[in-house]
C-alpha cells in the first residue's frame, strides 16, 4: 500500500469536517478517520465571517480526525465555496514552430499555466483551469493530443474564479489552526470527483450538493466539466422558513426539518 496520506477539510456554514485517507496501489483512497465540529457562527453562506470561531472549529475537527485515524495532521486540501465563485469557458492557443514534432506533455502544461495569467475581474483570481478538449490545426478534436503533430494547438478550458480575499481568509484560518493549505479546491468540483464514476462523467451528469448556507452545482458531459456554480441558498433557508411559519426556536425548527423533512414526494406519504 502507498504511504501517501491525504487530508480534506470542508469549512461549511453549519460545520467543519476533516477526513483522512490513504491512497492504495490502485489509486483509490481508503478512509482512515474523520472528524466534524459545528462552525459556531464563523461561516455564512460558505464564506468565513469570523476567523477566530472558524479556527476553533477547524482545530476541533482536525483533532477528532487525527485521534480516530492515529495520524498527525500537518497539511490539508481545503475547499472553497460562496456566491463569489464564477465559471466560464475560454480557449487557449499555441502556434508551434515545428509542425512535424510531436506535441509533448510539457507543451500542454505550459498552455495550461498560461490560462492562470489571463485577465479576470478586479479582486478575483483563477482557481482552476480545466482542459475540456484540444483542437489541432483547426480541424482535429481530441482529448489526448500528446504525441500528435500539428502547427496550431488550441484547447477549450473551463475556468473557475473566486475572490482573492475569500481564498486568503480560508488559508489564514488553516494556518492559524497550525496547518498548511496544500491546495484550495472549489467544493462542487471536489464533491463531484469524490462520488461520481467515470461512466457517469462520460454519459453526462449534474451533481447538486445542498449545504447549510450554499448549494453547489457541477455539470459534466463527455468526461469533462462543463459548468460550475455556487448558489447562496441552502438548508438554513428552510430552517429559517420553519421558524417564521411556526414561531419556534431555530433549534426546534432544525429538529423538525431533519426528522420529518423529505426531498422526495413519495417519502411524505407515510407521514400521518
């Protein structure tokens, strides 16, 4: 078994979750342990609004995950969400000097890196530049151009941006908790690759992750991501509606929602 350990950290509106996994020889991850802790009001609609409370929640979740997995945690892959997350498509182009030479992995990586240097809205940064398909000499389309000849190399990219301040705040929370952030990943993308199969990605599928403060959406087709969005509405909106409708406490409303609520119509038929 590989010794590569991976720790994921999800800083959500209602709770902070940490999960520890170890990658096996087949590239799959075996779960060793996990921990969660209420966000304590430090996060609103996917964005950190109180660093101190968020840091406390991170420490508590990491401590639980570390204890269960018996692993000392120093670095994490952390998710980012919030309505500031935007996505769009753009095309990168490279004119090659030697049309007979084979396209190399180095060239593909360089073209990918160029996308991170393109202009975006003020205060935003590119979080992900994900290749969708390559076009060679404006006529041949492929997902794997490595090893092929050609003069003009184009690639259609799915670009995901987020606010610099939001990303920096998340990294600051992680560092204040005594950890380092190995990577910052847009949460709907992380969720999709965690639960979807290759067959589902190829056929076409949408994943919707309803959290406490946000609803994350990622759409895939032909094995590639086509759209990403974070909608600033989640389960807390339903709880708030129950509070207003019945004049009860939020804790009571949350209990009613989780005990009697159904997302599928058929599930309501057994409620008397």
